[in-house]
């Protein structure tokens, strides 16, 4: 009997399975982010956190068009929504980047993602407060 794929994964020098190492340079739009999430969803570790946060910051501020184009995928996958929301945090480059996310979510949100966008706004506001030392 074969062991599970996760059990067979070789460990890197840090003890993390190689399957959990994400090439963040390949994450350039929402479909590639979702593919990385789907492949490594059990690997969302502190080692990978900042890379995902950076990728999400770039996509949700500079590539909002890919968010709009992928709205059906986002709407269907509540786990992916939670993953994105978890990475709207103080590791983002600065409060201005969080403010751009907030503006996109308020002003450019597709109707079918209204609840998700409201959560994005809340996470962005909370992270900005924490960046200023208020929480």
C-alpha cells in the first residue's frame, strides 16, 4: 500500500515538505494565486506567510482586474476567501497599499462579491490601525 503523497514528500532543510514551497514570482494574478492556494493549502505556514501576503497585496491593489475577472471562482470558494483575508495584514508594504486595497474593495467591487469586499475593507482598516500602533 502506498503512503499518502503528503507522507512521501521529502523535507527541505527547514523541515517543511518541498510540496509546501511556493514560487511566489509565478503568482501574478488571481488564477495563479488560487492555483498556489489549491496546491499548498495545507502548507500555509509562517515560512510562507509573507510571500502570500506580498502576492495578495500586489494582486488586490495593482491587478484588481484579475479579481473582477475571477469573481465566480472567488464567490464559490469560501476557503480561498478566508485565505486571502488572513493575509491582509501588517506585513503589507505600507498603509498606502492597504488604503489602495480598501479603495478597490469599496469602489470597484463586483456585486456578487459584496460581502467579501466588505470583509476586505474591514481587514485593511484593522491592519492600518495596527500599523499605526493602535491595536
